[in-house]
């Protein structure tokens, strides 16, 4: 919930920051020379799987081959400090194809993601540490923040029983992101507006909680405070005026190797493993204000 609260704070303060700041800005995979606010809607076409294993049972892999998420980024440069920014990001499933697992058929899946980060420019344009005139538009950033990922599954079991699984991953992350403007290195007119970007983060510590319900009655719950994970993305970007289009690929993985499971009667079992992997292509459209 800390992530959601901070994301709301970023949205509420956006107008004030835009009015006060006239420094350069950078979006998730793009940047503008004269913007302090970058808004980036997009779509992320994902696939992947989830599974859990305990001492005496395992769910089998729940594979999801087509899940479309709508994404939105908001980045705000701090007034008077163009090397410092607040970056919030969210995503939610807007369409999915039903899948099957080892235990059920026609499984619906819904994913929710949110993150909030503090961004520090380490090198390149606007950096107070290592600004390089040879790369006037390229940039390397360090970011620290919180990430939240929720996965919900619902399916019909034999006997018209509805099964619902609700899993939540929450943790701190640290990562780097960089953007290389090709014309900084190769002075060809054909490369005007083109850039390449990379981003990667690790979650060295996270919590995991999951509830398994049958006809709305909780039958199992799983908890772990030793989860971890990571996220990585790469993109090709093209800018025309205040607009940047990005096409890329992103992968998210989350895992825990220990924890416990408790049933409705209070019996406990060791949680040996829980995993959730999502990956796929994305397309974004950034608008600089």
C-alpha cells in the first residue's frame, strides 16, 4: 500500500511541479530537452506462468499465454534540480485469454502492478556528477523505490465449485536505466530522433502473501517474508517533437524459496517455492509537457 500512496502523491503534485520547473526531463524510455513532466501511456502484451510448491503438494504451473495490460507512467523533475525526479508507474489487465492448468480449466487471470521511485541522474545531460559534453542528450539514471504486483486467478472446478487465488508481492527495488541517443555518437541525419534504452532492477527483499478460496471461503493462505525478484526492459525509441514512441520487451520475475502455508483448520505446511514470471513486448506513447 505504500507504493499506491506514493503513486497518488506523485499524481497530486504533478501540476505544481510543472508550473515551477523549466529544466530538462526524462521519461521511462524517452526524454525531452524542455519538459518537466512526461506522461507515458502504453500497452504490455505478456505471457508467463505461476506455480507454488509445499512440502506435501504443488499447484502445477498455471500458464498464461496472452494477457494484455494497459500501462501508464508519470515522471516529474524536481524544481531547481533537473538531476532529481519522481517516477510512478502502473499497469492493469484489460484483456486475457482463458488458460488451463494441471488442476482446472478456463482460468481467468488479472494482474495489477504499481511502482514509485526516486530517480538520480548519475551521468549525462543534467547530471551534477558526470555531465559529458560528448553525449549531450544521453543519460544514465539510478532509481530506488517500491514495487507492488498482484495476480488474481479464478476458475471453475468439478462440481461447479469456483476457485479464486489472490497473490500479492511487495518489496523495495534498486535499479539503473540508461538511454543512448544515436546522434550523440553517429552524426547522420537519418538517425535524428532515434535512441536505444535499457532498464534493470532487483528486488533483494520482498513479501509474498496468497489466499486460496473455494466459493469465497478461504481454504489456504501462504506467506513469506523472504521473497525476491527483478525486472528488465529494452526498447527502441523515436521522437518527433514532444512525442516519443517506444517499442520494446520487458520481463518480470518474482520468487520465494521459503515460507509457510496454513489451511482453514490451522494446520501448517512449509512453503518450498512460489514463482511468478511475466514477459512480453510493449508499445508506449510518451507526451512531454
